[in-house]
C-alpha cells in the first residue's frame, strides 16, 4: 500500500511539473533555445519525483543528502550532448552549467560533473551549490573518496556563507571524520541536526553518526581494536618473487570493501611495508566514513596493496594481492599473498 501511495504521488507531481514546464519549453524554443536543453529539463522534472519516491522507501542513512540518480532506463545522452553544444556556443550560461553538472552527477559521471561545476564557479565563485557540488563530485571521482584540498576549502566557504546548507554540513563532517577529527565532525553534524525533519530516517541516522564520532573522540586511538562489531583478522605476506621490488618507505594498505557497492573501503589499515609479513585486524574503527563500515556488510572483498608513492589509490607498479570475497564474521584468519603488479 505504501509503495502504491509513493508511486502515485510521484507520478502526480511529475505530471504537474510537465504541465507547468511545457509552456515554458514552447516559449523557449521560439526564442531559439536548443531543443535538447528543454528535453533535458523535462526528463529531470519527470525523473526526480519518481526517483525520490523510491529513495524515501529505502533510505536509512544520510546518503539521501547525496542526491537522486536517474534510472538507467532513461536515455538522455542526446539531450546532454545538445546541452554541451549549447554551452560551447554560450559558455557564460550559468544555469546551463549547473543543469549539466547536476545531470552528470545523477548519471555518476563524476569527473564530468566536477568539470561542469568548475565552469559554474568560474562564472559565480560565490555559488554555494556549485561549491558543494564540486566537492562532492571530486570525492566521488577519487578512488579513496577522501574530501581534502580544494574540495575541503570549498565546503568550508559554502558552510560559512550558508550555515543552513545541509549537504555542505554533512560532507564537511565526513571530511573531518576521515581526518580523525572526530570532535569537530560531531560538532558539525550537530549543526545539521536541527535543520532536518525531526523523526525522519535521515535525522535518526545523523544522530547515530554523531554518537559514533563522539565515541571516537573520547575513546582510545583507532589502532586499538573495538570490542564491538566484526573483527576480521588478515595475515599478509609478500611473494618471494616480488621481494626485490619492495622499495624503502613503501606503504602497505590492507582493506575490506563491500562485495557490491561503492569502492570506498569499509575498513582500511596502513602499515610500513617493511613490517611484512604482517597481521592486521580490521574493525569498524577503521572506517573511512561513518556510513561505510564493516558491520553494514555481510560479505567483503579483502585485499592488500604495497604503494611506493604512499597513495591510497592504486598506481601503476603497485604490488597487490587479495583473498577474494569472505564473510565479514569469519573467525579464521584471512590469508593474502601479494603476488601481482598493478598495470
């Protein structure tokens, strides 16, 4: 019954938006605007309400603040191409760049979305929506999903200019959590709390993440294994054939990521590669972001990588190995032999 209600409501909203936008589309086309631009507007107007209904049926974490993805069955490639052609002719169309950026982000074309948001910031450096959008797209385009550098600077500027920017506050808290500044993370999310609908799933999830951050802030260092949640013991060794490729100062990353889902690790440990062979226990305390942790998965892919550059994201020449997919509650040690070279 609830499903039918949401779908009917979303369909009614989509129909109403179409009726409102159609006269504007016809007027715009008489003014010489490209047809693809308006086709894209209509598609977005139709997709967002329907997708929003599905989102509210399954949302359980503040990931809802990350936006709504267009269903893969909606092919808007031609409309996007026409919008890009339009922007080549009119590169100072701020609204066009914002529409392109939001569409690329919905299609998970994160690098392209970041570029489009960058064009919007070129035209309006104080546009807080573009600031937050650029930071989020940059994070999603990275292998490690970290929020730092320009992305972090833009988030701070956006939140300073608009203290009620919900997505900006959420992402800023994520960045602080990633950098082990748990007290600051909790404080940032507390600023977000009163802006949310009390009793909503999102508000409850934010409250839970605040509790996690505050517990970390008052707990022992993250290297100490938590007594709660899954404990995945991983034993790592380097294949004899690759020992001569081990460089001084290289970093060893041992990680677990979801069997299906985002590539962000649910737990990751960094050691000096000189410590090999090594044993590591992965726990929720080693999550890179509070909404991505071991206890949220049933099975995980466990791997290890030696990075000469010290970068978390894979680079050509890195030494790798994995144990494949294992249950997150496996009691026996997971054994990995690093025996491959990243291409």
